[in-house]
């Protein structure tokens, strides 16, 4: 009896110690509405913090280089593979957005509120994030060369994640407050 209990306990321990289950992100098909990219200019109007909206803000693969979406709320936006290079996004609210591989090269996100956004593999080369609020972000594989973080409000865990990014060097690294220099 004790041997059975010990075997059962050992089996349970092995099951509990197994690697955590991970699932690939599954997204709905890209919206076929020909005006879907234009919704960036109106943004969402409902539930900023919870990314609640009357319609999905699907900006995936949109070409919005140089667009001015200042002051818009892009909560819950799907932005993967979108081009926002040189976009003016001053005081834009990005909460719970999904933005892997988004192109934000040279974008101006001064005074933006950026909360719980996945920037995995995104290119932020030369972007301006002055006085922005940055919390709960994923930066895995993001390119952060020459990003201006002057006076940005960055949580300690977010700063640690930024400092671990090898593309964060020089003045950008100092702007985040990284202790060791590269």
C-alpha cells in the first residue's frame, strides 16, 4: 500500500513539474473591410483601460507611415506587421495592443500611454518616447536603437526588460536608467 502511495506521489510530482503548457496566439482573420486601416484615425472610444470596443480595431499590415494619430485611443488594437514609421502618435493611448513586428521607426510617441502592449520583434529605431508612460510591455527581440526615453515613466520591471535588450545602447540605455553600460 505504501509503495503504491509513494508511486502515485512520485507520478503526481512529475506531472506537476512538467513544463508549462504554452499555446500559440490565435487571432481572427484580418478584417476584409477596405476602410479598416482608416479606423486608426478615429481609434476606439469605449473602455480605454480594458480595451473594450464596439468593433475590433484591426490595423494588422496597415501602411500608416507618417500618419498623424495624435490623441487617439488604440486600445486593444491588433497592429502586427503594421507600418507606423514616422507616425505622429503624440498623446496616443495604446493599451492591451498586440503589436509584434510593428514598424515604429522614427515615430513620435511623446506623452503616450503605452500599457500591456506586445512589441516582440518590433522596430522602434529612432522613435521618441519622451514623457511616455510605459508599463507591462513585452520587448522580446525588439529593435531599440536610438530610442529617446527622456523623462519617460518606466516601471522597474519594464526597465529591467529594456536593459536586457542588446539593441538598447548609448543614450537610449542611459535614458532608461540602466546601471551597466554597453
